[in-house]
């Protein structure tokens, strides 16, 4: 699974039968702290607790503890962007939320070489250089460290590229997908 994909459902976990409880507190500066809990009956099985203040969000429960450097505000669409929230997790937490996926990175490179580079507007000499460079990168995908070095630190100077466009696929841990489904449930309940 590519991190950047937007989805309304991330896992097979169902929070529809969980009750939702909200508690509001004030910190010493008078700022609101909102605690939302999803729980099924009195059980702690499948329990998720969101502690939200002006500085960030902490999620605790059965699917791990996750610290995000941004407060949670429900989206109008009723679902969250995994890419956005993993960025906020990555900057504020040392927890491993994903692992490098060499096969998916290779597949994405091949798709870019075969047709996506043209779709992204590369033409002429630029397109030729990009295809050559991406073909060269295919030789490094099996070793994450070598791939990162080659793709992000040793890129050809004559190629202008937005580093976010370089294929580098990471697979999220399943428990984080479940947490994203809890986010979606919260979007629908408190929007």
C-alpha cells in the first residue's frame, strides 16, 4: 500500500458499534483539551482514545500509542489523508509506522518509466534523462539505504525534480490503518 493514496476505509476494523464519549477539560492557560473515546461496551478490546489539544493529538488504545504534532480537526469529507497524518507522526514521534517496500517501489518506478513521466509533463531531453535515471534506480531498490542515497542524495544535477515525485514506497503497519479508520469514525461523529 502506497502511503500517499487517499482512502475512506483503511482496514477491516469496524467502529460503527462503538460508543463515543467526549470529555472537555481546560489546561492551566485556559485552553481546551478534548478527549474522545471510542469503546464497545465496557470492554477495552478495540478501545481508542483521542487526546486533542492546541499543540497536537495523542491516540492511545488497543492499536498502539501514536503522537501527532497537529491537533485533530475532523474533515468535512468524513475521512482523513494517511499521507498527511503520517507526516505529522513522522516529525513528532520515533515510532516505526511503516517499512520500506522494495517491490512496490520497483513497480512504481517501472510505471513512471513506461508512461507516468509523460503524464506528469516530462518531454524531450528531460523525459529521456528521467527515464535513464529511473532505470538506473531500479538497480538499487533491493537495498533501502542504497536506494535512498542514490535517489535523494546522488541525483543527477542536470535533472530538475521535485523529490516528492521520486518513487519511494513504504507500507504502513496495519494497526496504524485501524487508527486511521478510528479517525474517520471521529470525523463522522464530531463534524
